[in-house]
């Protein structure tokens, strides 16, 4: 078997990790990018701004679709795969879907709700859904609530952990700052609102990292209460992120709103590092053997953070989660699930 992993938009960040999972199973795999999430350079940043406008969004979307089609055809021609795994196929135009499936078996992994297409700037349902409904291609969803319609039979397959440390964080007493709660993330409005509630209660014990220079947020009544908690001047690299995580007594995992009810990638990263965590969530899916504590309100999260700092049982929970991540939530496990479903 030879596997081609096509990364579209933010899925491109994990395409190499998934390839590493296939290689761990002694399956040849290579990754190609159709679109990159990280907007480096002046032109990509300008296009990202134009995409947010009603006037220019359709033209930018057509330009991206042409790029996706060209990159798909080039990747398939260059690698001649027996299995093509398409990450975030909801963004692929019909011609790219056909090109990916023309010469190999395919598997589709959805990182977003494919029926919330208006939020992604799409004019209608993704073309890939028609193919899945008609031909029954293997498909996976990163949130169980998206398994409906053409994806009714799609298994829930969350992302795996990026990290594989030799020593878990709970064993490094000298690296942890007692009483410190850490948040690492991007500046989304819902996180800003939550942190405006949480920061006054936790005070100096809260450190917010990874939001870029001054959080890249305006100074207003929503952001002002927690801006004093911001640390650092840039977005953290994966290595820096792991070091910050490991230094904390507990990590406050504020996942994206669309992931409420499931487990975000950060959940598995923290499990694999052996760091206690508290998750902003609402009735998460029963998927983990050792799930972290969660709450759906700012007050609830503050209470759980304080309990985690004061209660040594949180380290026992981190140890159990660490063992679970090593045994079930590596990228080789995700690759094995995809390979098993492939025709």
C-alpha cells in the first residue's frame, strides 16, 4: 500500500503526523498540501483579508478552488497512490474530488461540519458528500454530531497527540510552577469572553500564552480584564508550547466552540504530555477511558482549576490519561483505523 495524504486548510498541519502514523505501521506514505492554513507572506495575508469581504470573497474562493484542483492532480500523478486520504474534503471542488478518486481508493476525513458550508464561505453542500452517498467511500468525522446525512455511518475519529515525551510532566516536580494555570490558544472571541470571567478570579496564577503580540486583540471591555495575564510576544512553536504546558500545575483547555461535545486536539496533546487539564466543554462524547474534568461556564472552570491545583488526585488522573494516550491515541492508531476501513 502506498498512501497519499492531502491536507486542505488547517488539516495541512497534521498531514505529516498522519503520514508518520502510516510509516509506523510500515506503510509507505507521503503528504501534499492543497491549501496552507498558516498565512505566511504578504500575498496570502491579503487574500485572507479579501476572503472576509462580501465583494471579493467569491473571486478568492474561485482562485483557491483552482489551486486545489491543480495541486490534487499534480500530487496524484507524482505519487501514484493506492490509497488517498483527503483531510478537510469539504473544501474540495468537484474536479478535485474526481481527481483524488480517479486512480486510487479514497478516504475522507472531515475537520468541520460539512453541512455548515455557509460559515466556510461555500455556496452549497460540498461535492464530496454526493460521492460518499452514491459510492459509500470510507469517511470519518472529527465531531460525532457531524455524522448525519451522507455521513450517517462515518465513525468519530479525533486527532491524535503531537507529542511523545520520554518522561511525563507529572513526574517532573521541578518543572512545574505550583499554583499556575496556563492557557495556550489563538484569540477567538468566545475564548476572550471566557477569559474575561476567569482572569479576575485566578489573578496572578493565570498565564495566557500563544496569542501573539498583545493577544492581537483590541483593548475593550471584553478583552481588558485578562490582558494583564498575557505572556510572550508571538505565537508559540510546538516545542515552546510543550515546554509551557509542562511547566503548569494545570492547563485550561479552551477549545473552539464548534468542538463542544467532542474532544479537541489539545486534549490529546495534554494527555500525552502527562499534564493535568480542565476543559471547556458541554456533555462531551463518551470516547475517553480517563476523560479530563470539564465545565461549561467560567465559574465552573475556575472551581475545577482550583481543585486541580489543591488536589493531588489530578496528578493521578494525568498519569492514567498519559497511559491511555500512549496506548490508544498515537497517530499510528488513527492511521490503523483509516487503513482498516479502506477497500
